[in-house]
C-alpha cells in the first residue's frame, strides 16, 4: 500500500520513520510519501490560505494548491477505484478499526490531506476528496496527528507488517468482537517497595490452555 500525505508541516512526521512502520517501509510492504502543499502555491510567498468570503474569522486553505497537487500526484481526475483521497476534519466520519480494515482491503493508494486553520475552501470537499475523516470528537490544531493515526492503523493490517500474524488475528478479534482481555508478563509476582504483592492470575501460568482460553473470553472487556 502506498500513502501520500499533503501537509503544511512535513517535518512533523518523524514518527513514521520509527519501529514497525520503519521496518515495513524498508521491507517494501508500504510506501509513504510526504508532500509539502506549499510546493503548489501560486505566488512567490507560497500562500496556501486566505480569508473566507462573508467576513467569518480565521483563514481557509485555498483550493488552487490542493487541486494542483492532486493533479500532479495522479489523484485527479480520478483514474482508479483503488485510489482514495481523505481530508482530515473534526466533522468527518469517525475513524475506527472496521474502517481501517475496509480501507486496507479496498485501496492500494491513499492520499491524506492534512486540514489546518479553520478548514478548507468547500470546493475541495465538493469536487476533490472522497471522504472527510475524524479521529475523535475533539478539535486538533492540524491534520498531521490524524494522518499518522490512520496510517499506523492501516499499516498493521497489511500482511507481513506485523512480525507475528497471530498477533493481528487475536488483536482484531479482541477489538472488534470480544473486547481486549487483561494481559500480563514476567515476573508472575511483582513486589512493590511498599511491600505489596501484585500477582498474575494463577490460570495464566497453569499451562492449561483450555482454561486459559475460557479465562480470556470471560475477562474480555
């Protein structure tokens, strides 16, 4: 899967060069291209925003740079059902695990426009994008964090990205169906400096796999 990020702050994405996502890129399982929207600005000052008509406060991202970027990157006019254009927006569809799964199975290239200021010229929404997406019922300063959240959640669903395929199966089942059960690791008994002992449930260290599975189902939250 190939990701494009259209942003005013390309230096914000250092997280995408770490850990699992870094390994996935090196292995050729995913590709991430970060594009500075100002490269498509129309004037020498690299202006990408302007005041809205009607006298409302704040600034809007202009339609021209976004349009030109999508044309140059091969996303407009739309030429493939395997491509998807997403705009991050506080009023968009709430991103969740099922959406991530559907997108990972449907699309080969996803372009994410990172919203900023008071939003974008509505002609972008009407004519250029496929979907507005939000990662929660709150307002952020920009769309860079939502873009990274979406890419992370999508990348881990791509075969080979996670080291252990069983991790993905169990994780997906827990989140989408039963809920996440409590998990523990060594030591089986942890003693605090105050003298308290915090123990792992006996069944999890019993070796009885049938009972362990029953415990997981019972304790899924």
